């Protein structure tokens, strides 16, 4: 199969890494939910070789992720695990941090709620949550381009859409985490960091 490629991942991987690099020194195991192509995993693990980075995604994406991992030849990138938030067992392994990029606006809101409920119930011994993507604040878009993107998302799938920061923060708090930082990143995206 052809190796998948995401231009968005290529554009955002270094800004996300720059925002996380000090925290990445504090952990040795990361669970990535919704790994997509695997580009983030390969980039972060190549720059922080002490990290064991576990990719997860729905079954259809696993062969493409495996292509990226095979080409990278990094020791601490195990094979991706199948994970669908509403039906799959929680990924195997113990992880200190959970990372997810550009997933919450693709998932339905009930699935977002389910993800945080499962983090609370099954996500031990997680100490960090790192979520990247666009968010609304006070029910308002942060840019015209985000408003257009949200309209495109909802036209494609009415259950998707840019999430309100306040609602997601409440889910994280209910799961036992407190906001550590909210970082502005390029293209009107944010990196939300919570700590248990």
C-alpha cells in the first residue's frame, strides 16, 4: 500500500513538539489516540528517543501507521493498536501521558464524552492529557477560517464540529485533571494541557 501523508501533520508537528518538548522530558510513555498517518509519532519519537510512543486508531488506519513506523526503524515505536472509543478495549500498556491531535472535532460529542469517561475509568496511571486542534471560547469562533472549517465539518457530518473549550475542560476536570496550560499555535489551533 502507498504510505499515507497528511500535510496538516507535516505543518503542525514541529510547533506541537516545541510546545511539548519540556514535558516530553518528564515522561517515558505516551499513548496517542487517533494517530492518523503516524507522522506525529515518528517525529516526536525521533526527537525524544527515550519515549515509548504507542499509536492507536481505528482498524482502517493501522496499515498506514505501520508503514511509517517500519520506515522510521525506531526501537520505542511498537505496532499500532486498534482503538475505537465506543467499542474497543482500552489500549494495552501503562502510559504517563495521552496525546491526541485533531480528533475531538471529528468525533461526535457523545464520543468525546465517552473518551474522557474512559480516561477517568481506565486511564491509569496517566498524569498528562495533551489535546491539539481548534477550539471555540465562550461559544465564539477564534477566527473566520475556523468558522468556515466548522461549517465544512458539519456539512460532512452533522455530529462533528469545533468543540467549546469550556465544555472540554469540564470533561477533563471531571476525569480528575486540571488545566496546566492553553497554548496558542499556528493556524488558529490550540494545545490544551491538563495535569492530574
